[in-house]
């Protein structure tokens, strides 16, 4: 009787096929995981520098640096401004506060206020304008046209009014605001206020006066050890 040997290798062929298919699938899965890992652990996007020189209160060499991204029409920013000012005075020499512009599109006068602060800054009076804008926020934000208010603020801090009016519309002023906005975007800040202490962003739960003061005290004390 003639034996049929021709079909005996079939199981081996099937096993070999399954084996090599498994290797292919495994290799693909491994490469996919590697690519996913590279995406997660790869280099983070470099933060943009923001406007230079930045507006700084306190020593630029202080051990604790607070960087605030704010909008002059933002009520929460206005509420935190006194706490930041007090902290800088309390920890003088140990703390510096850096202000960055982040005027929000839904705030009608925020961009104009940022321009006013920058125009004052070109004459060396940024922080005086900063304090006036926050201190009288409830007044100028309700105006149809803010130019009269900003001109009066400029006059009260002793600015050259003609130069101030020209600087309000200058490309230099606009470029500084844009640079700060680009830095905010590069750091993932998308609302105001956004506050970073030594590069670490404060959670929203800390964006009130008491919690902010506690966070600042903790940072200063930690650096003092």
C-alpha cells in the first residue's frame, strides 16, 4: 500500500507561520510602545523667554522667584496684587516678583491697559501704573473709552504725556506684550492669574490671598534651610 507522505509537513508549516506571525506582531507592539514612550519622555517644549528685560519687583538674584501672568481687567488678578506686593516687602531680598502680560480676549480693555502699563514702563514707571490700574479697576473697566483714565494715571505719576500717548500705540509696546503671551503659551498657562513659584505652577486652589501667602512662606522657608 502506497503511503502518502506529501501532506505530513503541513502541521509544521502552520506552526512556523503562527510562530513568525507572533514575532511580527510582537515586534510591532514593541516598536509602538517604544514610540509612545519616546513621546511621553521626550524633551519638553522649551519655554519662550518673554519680554526682556522683565518687570521685576525685588532682587533679580532672590532665591525665590514668583512669575505672574496676569490681566489688568481680571478681578482675581486685582485681588492677588496686594498679597504679592506685601510678600515682596516682607521677604525683601529673598523674593522677587516678575509680572508678565496675559490680556484675555474677552476683557474689552485688557489690551489697552497692558499697553498703558508698558508705555509707563518705557519711562521707568511700570509698577506705579500697575498699582493704579489694579487699585482703580472697578472704575476704568466700566468706561466706554479708557484713554482719559490712562492719561490721568500717567499724569499722576509724572510721565511725559506726549511721549506716553505715542508709546501707547508703538510696536515696541505691542511686541513686549506679545512676547509675554508667547511665554505663557509655552508654559501651558491659559487663564489668569497663572502664578509660578520657582518654575512650579500653583494650583487653582492656591489662587487666593491666604493660600498664596502660605505658598510663598513655604517656598522662602524651604530655600532658607
